[in-house]
C-alpha cells in the first residue's frame, strides 16, 4: 500500500504542550497537516502554534482539560470549523504516579483514571462521528510499553495504560477498518513525564524509572507516530527489544515476575542505602 500523503489532513493532538505530543505536532505540521494543539497550559500551545505558522504550517491552540468532556467536544468542533473535517485524533495527554496498590489514595486512583482513561474516551468519542461520516480517518491512543504488564509501585498508571490498550484494540475491531485505530507503546521517553511523576508522588525517590540505557527521545516516538499515520498499523512499538520483552512476559509471567521483583527490590535497596548514607 502506498504511503498516505498527509498534506491538508487535519489532526487534533492532546497533550501538545510538552514531550511526545509537542514533537508529534511539529512533525505533523511539517508533513502539511493542519494541527489543533490541546492542553491546559495554553501559553505553551500559543508559542508552538506561532512556531508552526512561522514555518508555513497551520495550527490553532485550544485550552482543553481532557478530563472534561465538554472541553474535548470543543476541541473537535474548533478543529472542524478551522480546518475542515477532522482526519485524525491523537489521544496523547497523560501522566504517571508512583505508589503501592493499597497505598495510593482513592483520589489518586480516580484522578489518573480521569485523565488517562476518561480523557482518552472524552477525546475520541466526539471525533469518531466525523471520521465515520467522512468514511476515513485515524484514531491514535498513546498507551505505553507497560500496557502489557503491571509494574510494582506503578499499578495505577499501568492499569490506565492497559485500559487504553484494550479500548484501542476493541474499537479497531468494532470499526472493521473503516477508520484506522492504533495504540502507541513507547518505552521510557525523555520528556517532562518523569518530573511530573515525582511531583505527583510527593517528591519521594522513584522506584519505577526505567534505566538510562533503556530510554528514548520524544522525536523517536513522534517519528513512529508519523510513520503510522502514513502507513496505518494496529500497534506502534518504538523499541523492538521492549516488544520482545513484553511478549516473553506475557508468555511466561513467572519469568517476568522474577525480573520485575529483582529490579524493584534492587531499587528499594539503593534508595534505602542512599537515605542511610545521607543521614549519616
Ligand atoms: N515519557 C515516558 O516515559 C512515556 C512512556 C510511555 C508512554 N508515555 C505516554 O506518553 C504520553 C505523553 O507523555 P509525555 O512523555 O510527552 O509527558 P509530558 O511531557 O509530561 O507531557 C504530558 C502532556 O499531557 C498533558 N496533560 C496532562 N494532563 C492533562 C489534562 N488533564 N488535560 C489535558 N492535557 C493534559 C500535558 O499538558 P498540560 O499540563 O499543559 O495540560 C502535557 O502536554 C502520556 O500519555 C504518557 O503516559 C510516556
């Protein structure tokens, strides 16, 4: 199948004020897509929109809290009004929080579901009727490598990522190819994500950050998203090694538990040692 020419096809991207969403927006604009930029920090979106327009692209900034369905509906309406019928939507906004399964408060669990899970539904629901009416289009959801596995001290986050994965797969099958649906599964990516996790987790030492050697840039992820827009596929993996490890983990959960437990215990020990030597 020839690669799709994206020029002129409008896309709405949530979480465009930073990281993966911001770089994806820049690459989409460079490919000729009119881009609706959505997030809560609208000043950042305005800057990005100006940068895109200076480069000859088309962009609007839309203040949007994805936890609010009315904000997401407005995002889709504004995109249609400004650029003509929406072609694609990237439900990318999200954050992480650390804490044990029974340790995290109800408010923390509900809060992350409001943004990562409900935010995804809120974003794709108002978009879908337009794509279906047009008889073409693409829904992309930013899930994660951890969608396929629970991680100690990160269960609230990994559960939302698994939910996004399930929603994406079910929707893809329900739509039967009339509209493409893709889930994106990045590994640790060097964005503001980590800093936000630390803040949301009460600034305590992290046990669940991936090793430096196993991290990538938002540009790497955004390029994979662009490839998927041009040549649609169900799942976008940004690391072959991670994809293989996830597959092995699913086939052999005992082995995955062994590795995860070792990693978690090692981190806890290192944090305890650092605290002890700091206090000495
Ligand atoms: N970085 C990683 O290691 C990694 C790995 C796998 C998957 N991911 C996924 O990638 C996606 C993007 O994360 P990132 O790494 O680019 O992190 P980031 O730099 O922290 O960006 C997160 C974006 O989400 C937006 N956002 C958060 N809550 C929102 C809300 N309620 N309404 C609207 N926008 C909201 C933020 O904008 P405002 O604060 O301005 O609203 C920001 O633009 C997330 O879904 C994350 O789970 C990240």
